C-alpha cells in the first residue's frame, strides 16, 4: 500500500511540477509538431500521402519518447542542481520508488505531444483521425506510455554515475527514433537493426498503436510492451542499486 | 591595433572556452558529433521511404544545418552566459572595444560550426550514398563557410537577446528546430506554402543549402554566386542586428541597473 501511495503521490507531484514548466511543455508540444510537419511535407511531396496518419502516429510517439528521455536525463541532474539528490538517496524509501514516478510523469506529459501532433495533423494537413479499433487504441496509449516511462527509468538509473546525463539523453533521442521504426519502416534499415529494435518498448508500443489505429491485432504488441516494461523494472532496479552504491562509495552523488 | 586584435582573437577564444558549456569532451562528443550522425541517417532514410529525394539532398541539407548546433547554441552561450555567470557587469564596466569584444566571439563559434558541418559531410560520404565530385569540394567548402558564418550571426543575435530575455535557451531550441521546416533542409522550399518560403528566405542557411546542392550537382561557384551573395547579405544583416541589439541592451541595462537581473 505504501509503495502504491508513494508512486501515486510522486507521479501526481511531478505531473503538476512539469506541467508548470513552460520549457518542458513547449518542448513536449513543439518538437514533435515540427518533426511531424517535416514528415508530412516529405511524405506528401514524395508521393506517399497515404502514409500521413502513419507518420502522425510515429511523430506522436516520438513526442512521448522525447519527453521521457528529456525527463530521464533530467531526473538525476535536476536533483543534483537543486541539491536534493543526497536527501532523496538518504530517505528510507527505496530510491527506485522515488525516481520511478518522475520518469513515469515525464512520459505521461508526452500525452500533450500525442494530442498536439494528431490535432496539428488534423487542422493543418487535414489528416483524418479515424481509428479502426478505438478500444484497443485506448488501451495501447497508456501501455505505450508505461513502457516508455519504464525504459526511461533504465536510462535514469544509468545516468546516476554520469555527470553529463543531459548530453547523453540528447544524443539518444535520434538513434532510438530511427531503430524503433517510428518514422521509417524497419524493413528499410539494415537487417542487424531488427534485433536491436525488439529490445525497445517504443517499437512494440508503436506497432500496437498503428495496429489499433490503422487495422490489425494490437494485443500481442500490447502484451510484449508490458512484458518489456517488467524486464525494464528489473534492470532499472538492479542498475540503480549498483550505481547508487557506487556513487555513495566514491562520494560522487552531488557532482555537477 | 594590437590590443584590438588581441581582444578579438584571444578574448574571443577565452570567452568561447569559458562560456560554451558543451566544450568538454563528455558533452561535446555526444551532442555535437554523435547526435548529428543519427539526424542525418534518420532524414536520409525518411527520404528513401518517402521517395522525395536521394541521399545527397538530405546529406547536404542536414550537414549544413547541423552547423547550427554550434552557431545557435554556442553563439547564444558565448554572449548570454555572461549574464548567467554574473560576469556581464564587470565585462561592460571595462573600457574594451565593444566591436572587437563582441565579434571576437563569433570566430571560434564559426570554426566549430565548420568542424561539425564537415563531420556531417564525412558521415554522409561514409554511411550513405553521398559521393560528391572532388572538383566540387573547394566550392562546397566556400559555400558552407558562408552559410555557417550567416548562421553564426543569427546565433549571436539570439545571444544578444539573451542579455535581456529571461529564457533565451527556449528561443534557441525553437529556432534550431524551425530551421528544419523553413530552410529547405529536408523539404524543397517550393513544396512549402508561400508564407513559409518567405520566412525561409529571411533566415540564414536557406540560400546556402540551395547553393551547396547546386555545387554538389556539378555547378560552379559562378553559377551560384547570386545565392551565395544573398546568403552573405542575410548573414551581414543578422550580424548588424546582433551588434545593434548588444549595444542597445547594454545601454538599457546600465540605465536601469538591470544588467544581470532576471
């Protein structure tokens, strides 16, 4: 019960805090809209207008990913800057349960991206928002957000030891966008990329959303996204325990 | 004159090293070198999928555009961080020549932008189907240098705004990504609506990217002289605006004792 309360309270607190950050919200809304705009023009001018809704969904998930990654990079760094990292580590609550709500909150903020991108596509490019399976889509959205948030948790855990976590998170934005097939079908990429893409929740979350929206059976992808999320929890918990101990041992927790 | 040159070159370099936050390898490599690789790959593959243009189109567009990583962010930081680090007041209290002090900061930013852009071209050549004729390289280098100079002037304009604006890095981020849409980086300019084309023509890089593509396609420097001149003119206009804003905000900040307030 305490765990649920801690995660829920932390999630709500971070949602409120992040929603008040003009920088964060604008980044979450603006960047995917720009990426979507470029994608729409490219697909339209390239003679693939039928792929616009496909691209809109990809740009929307990119927005969630971007927001998650920005938040994961910042999860440790912001606490360092504010001088609260040591206090949080010293608190009796497991540090994992302190960081988890933050990464979940950052991916939840990605809902702004999802709405903004789909709305922008509808208003500016007349892309119809017609869902083949609305119920499955309604399930796939939170599952994708959860999957991305937990992947963000893995990154946040590894960032404990890294002084310039933000730079690393900035760098990771494009590779993941590329290898998870958000805007480019994976079949176009070299064959060795495919197994890499399977390890990322955005790949499966994206497939689930596209199947739900464009037609198909999204349930297997939804299940895989949840399964990957569970694996991420295990990895993040182990990483966080190890890196937290190492940072405490070497007195590098508060390094900026 | 020696003092002026020293302020321009040495002062500019010291300011760059002190104020450009991303200069340490741990930040520079992931941000300025590794990230852009995937930007170029992503848009080249999107181009292949959409059937819009070939790899060369996207390599040239993005390799020139990634110079903005330096032009915009380093340009902004080398001016605006004086205020963040609270060194602006002592700096402006000094009798240093303002023109040398301000413009000296552009040179390291410009050189850095050229390095990043050259890196982008190398990546395109190495990983994608981009193989420009060797004879086009000197002209390409010249066009890219003019484009990066213009973008640097734009970055310094943002830096000057940072002497007054509360959150200039938000503006920098917006500007960086808007270049994708308006400057013909990934979408040919004539595919955009008329108003967007007009905005693009007022921004740096637009004419430079067009000229660079023409040069890579086999055009000579004289074939693209109008585009290069226009790009240079856009850059000079932004440089003049940047300096005017710098002096304006300096005077305003001194008068209202608000140099370092937020």
